[in-house]
C-alpha cells in the first residue's frame, strides 16, 4: 500500500481524498496557493506546501512545483483529484518518470481518451455506437460550412481536446457557421492549448448518462452502474442521480457492458467514467471518457457502499479489484446537488467573499462533501464549486424529498450560493416525473426563476414561517426588558391571537394564529386551511427555523431585511411583507416610488479580472453590445452595454482586478 500521498488539488475534492487517507492511515501532503493559505484542505492534511501565487497557472497547474513538492515531502504517490492536472497525460508521465506513482490511468490511455477523435475511433473499434459526424478535424470556416451542409443542421462544433463544456457551439443554421466556428476554436485554444475542431450531428433533447467503471492492472474490468446527469447549465452538471429513471433493465445492461468493452479495448486501469448520449428513441451513443474521479462519484459510493478513492489507491498500488461484477450490490436511489458560489439572481455570475456563517445539513441518509468552513475566502481564481449534498433513499421520491429537506437546512452566509436554485430544480413537477433532458433548464426556467408558479402548499408554509417570526418579534419588543423574552418558549405566558395579511410578490395570504410563547404549540389558519405548528425552543434572532407542521418537520432560512422577511424554503426565496389588517388597508393609499434610475455608466456585475476591452473612447455603442470581457472562476463573460450611447471614458485597463459595482465605462448620449 502507498504510504504517503501528495494531493495535487484543492477545495472539496482535496478534503474528500484526505478523508480516505486518514481512514487508511496514509500520510497526506496538501498543496496550496497563496490565496488558499488558510483553506480547509491545507489545515486538515498532515502537512502542507505552498506552491505559488493565486493564479492556477502559477500554482495548481504548475507541474514542476507539484512534483518537487511531492519529492521533497517524501511522498510515494500523487493523487490529482479532478480538474487541473488530473487528465494531463504529460503530467502523469512526468510523475512516473520522477519515480512516483500516479493515482490514475496510464499516461498513454489518458492521451488516447482525452482526444475526442481518437476516443471515437476506439469506440467504433470496440463496437460502441458514436454520434454521426465528421471524423477528422476541420481546418477552416469554408471546410466547416461544406461539412455542415453534408451532415445537416442542427450540428455541434466540438474541441478535439475539450471537456467540461468548453469549446462547444450548437449551430442551427448556415448563417451561424462562421461565427460559431471562430468562437469555438478561440475558446478551445485558450482552454486546452489546442484549437482543433470537429463536427458531429447535434441530437436534440438527449439525456446524458454515464457509467462508472473500475479496472485493474490484471485485466479485470467491472462497472458500478450508471448515473443520470442530464440536469445541466452551460454543459455543467447541477443535479445527478442513480440509477437513471430513463433506462430499462435491458438498456442499462447494454450501456454498462459497452462501457466495460470500451475500457478493455483502451487498456484502461483505475477508476474511470464512460459518458453516453441517450436519445428519445432509446439509442445511446458514446460521448467521451473521463479518465479520473468524477465530481459526482459520491452518488455511486452511497449506493454501493464502496470508497472510490480507496479503490483508486489500491489499484494504483498494483492490487487486484477486491470484487467481481456479481459482487456489486446497488441499493436504493441516490441524488446529488452541486452547490456553487454564484449569484443565481444575476444570471449565475460568480460570487466571492468570506463565509461568515456556515451550517451543514445532517441526517442518516445525507452526506455533504465540502471544502469550506466559517472564515473560508472564496476568490476569483478557481472553480465556483463549494460543496455537494448527497441523499440516499429506498426510492427515487424518498431520495428527492430528503435532498430538498437537506438543502432547506443548508446555511451559508457571506457568499451567495445556488442552494435555493438546486432545491427549485428538485421541486419542479417535470423533475418529479423524471421527464427531462439536457434542455430541462431552458424549458422550465428563465434564468434562476421557474416558469411554473411555486407549489401552493409550499408558499403557505413559508407564509406561516414569516407570520410566526413577525408575531414573536413584536412580542419580544414589548418584553425586551426581560432577557427571557429573547427566547421563544421561555418567556412568561402570553396567550396570543392575531390576524395578518402576508404578501409575497403577487401572492397574498390571510393568516390567523392562536398560541402562547410558553406552549410551543400553535394553531394557524392560512387562507381558510388549518395547520398545527410546533416550535422547538430557539433563539428568536437565529437565521434558521425548524417547525413541525401537521406532524412533518420543515426547515426554513430567515433573513430580516427590514421591514421585510426573506424566507427560503424548498426552492422558494421571497421577500414577505407581514401586515396587520389596518396596515394592509393603508398600503393601498401609499404612493408608489419610481425606482427607475437613469444609467450613464457600465458597472461591474461581478468580481474578476479585465481580460479585454472591446471598445475605445468615442465609439458609439448599442444596448446589449459586449464592451468588456471579464474572467472570474475560470469563466470568461462579456459585459454588455446598458444603453445606446457614446463611450466618453474607459475607467479600467486589461489585467486590472475589479469588484462588483466598480465603474468600468462612462457614456454620453
């Protein structure tokens, strides 16, 4: 067994690998950039080495520093995690040449499967169907147009060395070919240092299903079932589950067998994932192979009770697989939600800051893989993934409801996150029916907001939570002279009966309540429907609220934004205005404020770094035209003009770091 491992990564995956190392009594060495000096993974490792400046190119992508840190620390192996250098064949070769063990597949296999064209050719030779397309790289726009006319529209431009959704463009008609090809090639060169592009038929409304495989150096190959990964945004997965609700036993068997055949043909060793496109007719096509541990591997772990990192280490040590295909037991259903540092109300722009409050959900069927804690700083240099929440149930519905409840109880302050967006996806009726494809978000959401109205019962429960907090706070104000009045359930008896009008956007609720602070039992009536509510003793001003309503426990997150209460529950995040009947009556006579503010400046929408300025002083620009390119969390985004006008001043330069609200450009009309 390997005795000491350098973990060539950061964040939640580094913490995940550390957990297995500690259980196996394997010494661990973490690496960190200057930006990650106080990160959780650096604190948890047996030792930690600083490998450079915050930029990934100077730290986590620096092969020399990684290998030097491993050798100087007395490590015998390097685990690359996922992302960064995990699928870099050159790095794997250099690790082995330095006398270290690379915990992953052989370098030649990484190179073979990392090239989309060679991987497709191997798939065909293994008898696995591929998506129809042009099997050679395309040199220029003219050739791209000729091939496109032959294949037919819609089609997909893809980077030959690509992955993670980068270097991909869908082309719906001939007029889009030139622009899409140029953008795809430019993005591929920047992301992978390789601008080769190929073309394949675009399959509409597909599912994205992947198979987890294990292979040892003795030629044994098995699978651990499949994962459904169709819920995606910008080709990045959001919700994963296993098994796939779309597959029949026959389709599942055929897909898993195809994945194993491909792995054998490639001479694969270690943990890997074979990804497929599954169309509406029940056919599946090879998409790509990820030669590393997947982000969503916990979904498979909770179903099989296997530790994938341990299996990686044992295979890399030369051990045979500890089980055969017939020994694999998959029990129940699992789901995972990825939680990212993004502002879901602003088109998922990256969010930064310091975690000021943090509480993870708990439970016998809940697992959280996280790389953060109170005090963690989220910057602009790395991926936005903060954590993953995984649920396990005997049925799909049980797993879904458990995951929703876990997200309701997940509390992060200081940095905006996608917790509520993930919960909203899980609460959509189409997701509940398992009626989805990779187009799910486009079909059911406008940005982060669902196109369908929220569940009426969920809204009623949030109205109960907001009215209760409002009511108790009013009583606490009257009893503020007594310290005990600060705690619900500990104040002296005061039997309450009240009526409120609760407003949340265009939804109104008539709420009546009866109860006493000391009883912890309340009667509620919302729009004529009765509810029994039990409140455990809790500090009045806490941010999380746990209520038992009609015998079922529900968790809410509360934020006071005077005079409103912001309540988050089951994907609903709204400002609630709680009023007495008199206040509600007077509200209709209050003048409405005009909040429209004229704009003559372009404000920075997210923290990041200015990559390119697309205009000059004196240029005439138009509403929606991209003026500046910002880079944040490994993603480039154009910043559009807020108006028609003339550029009067450019307030930033390329390479400059900027924060939310900074003025980038000024205009005259």
